[in-house]
């Protein structure tokens, strides 16, 4: 958490190369422009035409309209490769959230009820800055960089359709990196680790059908509220009694609705929940176990159930070698003693995981909170905002990863 790190009003940018420091005001301008026009997943039309217009202006080769609004920019390094040339992909998400912005800033959202409350405007601006820099300095690296601007990370997920559309092919991507601006870490820090960074997410809806009746005559009914209460409690034992305590997992029932009046026994009860875990060997486990628990309790109580269960995103699992590449680069960019946070892990989810299932890669957190500037609200909060100093750090880290990986 933020309190674990010293807070600061400004970050030392001396390790950021001059040309990126000079580009920084423009990256901030792009970010603010994008912040003013947030769009939901697969509707990022203004966002994607803004990106395309910039790439066009700079003469960067790119393809638009991938999985609706996705874009891939291709930058070919012109340095002579020592071995066969490598292909590195950089992924940025572009979508916003259905949140009404409460920030009173000059660049506040102009789209009522929509907001870049997760920082994807920053991710897009960093990726654009990286594209601009690499295109200008293409003599400094060998190999090819693909910059993937992805729609709909907040759901239903744009990574999978982009992969299906072939963005990792022709030329075939050897590795992929991506970052999330992260207000759980102070600006000036980077969270990177090999292995699991973010959790797999699965969801379910369940309707329990009993038999309603008079609140004074329960013997004539099957009380769906009592059955649902047993189910909610019993589902908590899946994590505490069935999952290996070395593995982390969550089963949360976020919604439970039943009944209309205090003297009426409810006919049905509806519940919805979310499941999170890191260990890929648990794929399928929760779906089966949740159904067993619900079915056993309903059987015992004479109720029926209707369960719908979905797998959304797999866990974000970083490759050891690529995570080490990012760590070693970040160590040279961020100011000591803030540095690297290796123990960062979250039960949040990200569809970057689909890319990481296809090619080795690393997703990492770029610290962006600055409590002294009032920039420490959590992601998805109507007052979320971040320290824009992080934008230059993001570009520097991406560029150094390209130089180190491709050369
Ligand atoms: Zn988010
Ligand atoms: Zn996000």
C-alpha cells in the first residue's frame, strides 16, 4: 500500500533521456485529450481515430479496425541485427468506464457518465509516446516493434479477439510487455515479478427456487432465504477448506436478493458472485465445487437451482526471463531508494493474460500515486487521477526494453 513507500512531490527524472523529457509535455497533452473523450469497450472510435491520426502524421505503418477499434503500429528497427531480428510487442488498452467524473480539472471528461477512471488514457499516451520515439530513433535498434492498442479491457475483453485476428502473427511476436499505471504504488516505483501478477476471474449467477408461502406457516414452504443463507456460508468453506492454503483464492457473493415482505416466505433467491485465483491448475475446480455445494444443499432442503458460470480472464502469469528484463531496465530508470516492488500481486484481473498465454511476456505496475498532490484515489473511483510524471517513466522503460531485447 502507498503508506509503505515514502511519498514525494516530485520525482527525479534525471535517468529519463532528454529526448523523452522533451516529449513529455506532448504525452501529457495526448493523455488529457484522451481523458476528455472517454469511450466504453469496442466503442473507442474517437480514441482510435486520434491514435491513427497521430501514427499517420508521423508516418508510422499501422493497421486499424482490428477487433472493431483495435490498432497495431509496426516500427522496424534499422540497426543491423547481430543475430536473427526479434519482434517485441507492446500492449496498451484504450477503454474507459461508466463512471461520472468528480474531478474538477481542466481536462475532465466531456462525456457524461463516462470516465477514464482506470488510467487507460495514460497507457494509450505512453504507447503513442513510445511509437513516436522509436520511429524517430529507428536507427538505434534492430528488430521489429509491434504496438498493440487494444479495446475493451474492462470487459468483455479485446485481447482475445485481437489475437484471433492475428496480431501476434506475421511477423511472429517473440515476446510481449505491457504496463498498468498503479495508484497502489507511489510514482517513482515499479512493481514487477516473475510468475503470477494478477488473478484469474470467473463469475456466476444462481437462482434458488423453493416454494413461497405465509411467514407464519413455514412447514408449508421451502424457504429460499434459508437455503440461500446456507449456500452463502458453505461456499466460504471452498477457499478455507478445499483450496491448498499455499494458494490464494477468493469466492465473493456480491449480490443476494430475495423476498418482498416480512411475513412472506420468498419463493426464490438470486445470488451472484466472483471467483479469483492465481494457480492455473485450479481451472475448472471452482466451477465444479460451487455446483456440488449448491446442489447438495438444495437437495437436502428440497429446493431447486439454476446456475450459470463463466470463465472471464485467466491469471496474468509473467515469464521469468522477460520479467527479469523489465526488472533490470526499471532498476536503471526509477529513483533509488524507491525502486522495485517485487511482492506486488493483486486479485484484480486483466485480459493481458490472453497475450501472455500465447507468447512469453511481462505485465508490470508503474507507480502513479502522489498523495501530496491529492493523486491517490483508487482505480475506478470518480476522483481517480494519477501523477503524469509516470508517463515519461513508462516511455523510458518501454524504449529501454526494446533496445535491450532487440539489440
Ligand atoms: Zn480497471
Ligand atoms: Zn485498467
